C-alpha cells in the first residue's frame, strides 16, 4: 500500500501541473478548445475546433480566431514565464546585493566627514609639543600649529582613497537599486499582459492579445529585460574596483590576492561575452553577447 501511494503521487502532481498550464493558457487567450485535448491531437485544429458554416469564416466567432488564440496562448505562456522568471531572479539578486552592500557603504561613508578623534589627536600632539618647549624655555614659534581644528571643514580628514572608495561604491549601489526598480516596473508590465481578457468573442480577444503583444514589442520590453544583467554586472565591477582600493589601504598582500581573483573573473566574463560573437555554436551566451552579435553583424 505504501508503494502504491509512492508511485501515485507523481502522477497526481503531473496531472495538476498540466491542468495548471491549461488554465493559464485559457486565461491568456480568454477561451478554451471546443473539443477536449485528450480526444484529439492538439495540432489537428480541424477536429479540435468545429468548422464554420459556409460564408461565416470571418465572423467574430470563426474558427480562425480560436486557432489563433490557441497558438498565441502557448506562445505567450512561454514568453511570460521566461520574462517573469528572469525579472524575479534579478530583482531578488539586486535587492539582496543592495541590502548587504549598504552596510559596507555605511562604514566607509563616515570617512568623508570630519574625523573628530583625529582632530583631537592632532591638538593633543600640539599641546604636548608646546609643553615640551615651555619646559626648555624655548620659543612657541618652534611648534608648528595643527592644520586641524574643531571648526575645520567636514572633508579636511578625507583622503584621496576615501573619495575613490565611496564614489565607486555609491555608484554601484545606485546601479543596483536602479535594477531593482526597473525589475519592479517590468513585473507590473508583465502582469498587465497576462491579465484576463473580458471580451466575449474570439475575434475581440484576438485583437486585445495582438494589441498587448504589439505594446511589448514596440516599447522593447524584451530588450530592457535583456539589459538588466548588464546593469548588475556594471554594479558588481564597480563594487570590485572600490573593494580593491579599500583593501590597498588596509593590507597590500590581501589586496594583491583579491585583485588577481577579480582579474581572472573579469577575463572570463569578457571571453564568455565575445566567444558567441565569433562562434555561433558557443553555449556561453548572455544577453550582452546577443546584442553584441547583432551589432557586429
């Protein structure tokens, strides 16, 4: 009995999955075949849909519109699933990357402000120097005054590496958050395309479907989705550049090791984007290599 249940569950899961796909397809097209799919071949539209009466081949309820909706429903279902999965993956990645990244930026951003402990140390050193001069009856002019004071500008203690680190990391954070925002907007656009159609006749539903698909192609939604990885890649490489500068301010050996790893990853990234341009059969295809191939051709 236990073995029977074990073998029965996968069948139930597959059956529910098939029903779900059929429901989603019917939701996109706004209708269903006039004959059940299990009774005839899904490509045999002459048996799957009832023939039209003579002279009514172009009526709103004609078979040609039902055939179009069925084919368009399969195409739209695959297209929407691919776009939705891609957008969701990059949205989650960019959101997690930004959340982790903000903690590092919060630590380094304080370097752009006035470092009060450093000001205090400079003033204490000046005070000690004055006391030593007074003990030997020397002149106060022998002590160089500190360049830092309590009312010094906020960027008086910031160094050049601090500007580079924060500039690169803040730019990277901006690209990452922009990717998340664009992903949210694209997700809403996908929901509009897969919204149920309330039109009554197959012809009207076909026109609504064509109108929605024309909007996706006209406003280059697939192109924008394909460029999301490029934004994330740019954010990552800016982060790596800032990380290298940051590590060189701490320890040179660690910085050299991390730089070598990042350099290898950069070389692999460039190669995987250029190989499909020269070799069409190369499996290492990315959206960036696709558009590079189109531009070169």
